[in-house]
C-alpha cells in the first residue's frame, strides 16, 4: 500500500509541475505581448512630430528661442 501512495503522490507532483509550466507559459506569453505593445507605443510616440515645442537642455518643455 505504501508503494501505491508514493506513486500517486509522484503523479500529483508531476501533474502540479505540468500545471505550473502551463501557467508560466501563459504568463510569459502575456508579458511578451505587453512588452511588444509598449515598444510599438514608444516607437509611435518617438516618430510623432512634436510641433514647435522642443525639450530644452534643462529638461523643460516649451518653445525655444522666445
């Protein structure tokens, strides 16, 4: 009987490990999608024209040369 319980315990541990791997895969995929989305947003805002407003060397935003 003890041997059977050990086998069942190992199966449960293996099943738990499989579920853990599945959760990790999903989290990794979500993280990748989020990071790709953030990168696209950054690229889009970097390419957008800023108009007549430019960042000053002091880090202040406003019209330069006025």
